[in-house]
C-alpha cells in the first residue's frame, strides 16, 4: 500500500519500521516539530523523525494540521491508500479522516473501549490490571471511539512498570498493524463497533497524580500507581515540608516486623535500617530508596543514617 505515517514518540517507531519491513510504500512521515528538552532546553527531534530520516523517508513537521492548506494539498496529491496514526499527539481533522480510501488506521495501546485517552498504558498499570493489549481501529472524530479492526491481549506481570509495558506493546502493536493492513487489503477484516456503554477513560497524567495519599490508598494501590507513573510523575510525598521522592518501594506484611499498636496512615516506623510507612486499611509500604528535596538519591539505610527521623513522624502532612 501507499501510506502516510503519523507518529511522534518512541512507541511509534517500531510500527514505522515494521511497515517498512513489510514493503509498504511510506510516501510521507508526519511528526510533531522539534521541541526544547531538558534543563538546557536543547532543541530535540522526535524519535519518529530520527527513524524516518535514517530510513530515507520524507518527513514533514507541521505545527498545525486542521486548517493547514499547504499540508492538505500535499496529502491530497499523494492520495495514500491509508493513513496510519500511532501516538501522533494531534487530533486528526475531518478532511484528513475522509482522504484515504481505507481510512485513517490507529494503533491504541489498550483493549478498547477500555482506557480511551492519552495514557492507557500508565493507567492500566496504575489501576493494578493483570492484562491489557493493543487495538487497531478506524479513526473518527470522537476520542478513540472508532470501529475496532483487530485486538491482541498482553499480560501485565506484578512488578512490570509502565516503561517496560510500553516496550512490549510497541513491538506487539507493530505486528498487529502489519496484520491489520493485510486484512484490509484482502477483505478478511471487517470493522466492528465499540460498546460505548463499557468505555473507560485514561486521561493525560499531571504532576498531582504522583502524590502519595496514604489515607486514601492501600499499600498495593500505592505500589501500582508508582509502577504506572514511571518515568513521570513517579511517586512523592512530603517530609517536614520538603518533597520526598520515593524511587523504590515494596508492599510488606505487617506481621513480619514490630508494627506500632496505632498506625495512622502516613506515620513512619523505623526498624533497624528499614523505613516503613502506614497506609490505608492497616497496610504497610517499605520505602526502599528515597530522595529528599535538594539531596541525592539514597537507599533507606543511607537516608536514615543522615536524617534525624523520629519513629512516628508523619509523611504527607505538608504540601511540598
């Protein structure tokens, strides 16, 4: 097929490479503009652009696409059979949806209609799901509401983070997209509507999603949220008015150490070189690796050696 590919982050690179390997004609790669990254605000190209240039493909980076007449004319002249969209980061306008004969085909990292939205991988892990998957679908104007083409489920191991799951889904999604295009070409795939009544949302993450609420969440829930919110916003709380980032944690059985008789959520318990915090419903987390605002990342034992931390101190009492 003659294709236009729209994508931006690392998650989309595997699909682009798989389409090239399957000998589709990638007439144009559309990605977002280079953006300043890091503390030095160095202008950085998106991963899809780098992969496309390495493959010798034509690349465009329009700032806007909805009313971009030059971009529209370029796509109309190409007359692609399909437009493949993978984590592009822009809403596809109606004129673009109607352009290719096979439509705009999207890879979404969930089993739709579950987790419609910008962060399906992160929320699946954060909510403690034991499986998720990929969906190929026909795009329409609604948010991830279009007809389903193919789906494939993936298990989520108990310690898997969102970063690790992203890699698994990226490779699996690439193969699913190649299979989807083949099925559309030979007519063996027929779109089927989503059950909108069972839809759930995966909204874009914000910084506050990483704040640990010990009174509202059990230890397992907090661990799952940490796993899901990697690499950002992570997990953090406050200690004596300063931000405390928790880089590693584990759920512990309260019977394995001398827990205090009263354990208000957020209360710290120090035992030997280990640091524990009480969570909702009398559950406990061990904080394995932490970083106090302005300080280095330390193991709990290193942190305790340098901190005058009284047993029974409380986390999260102040807003960092």
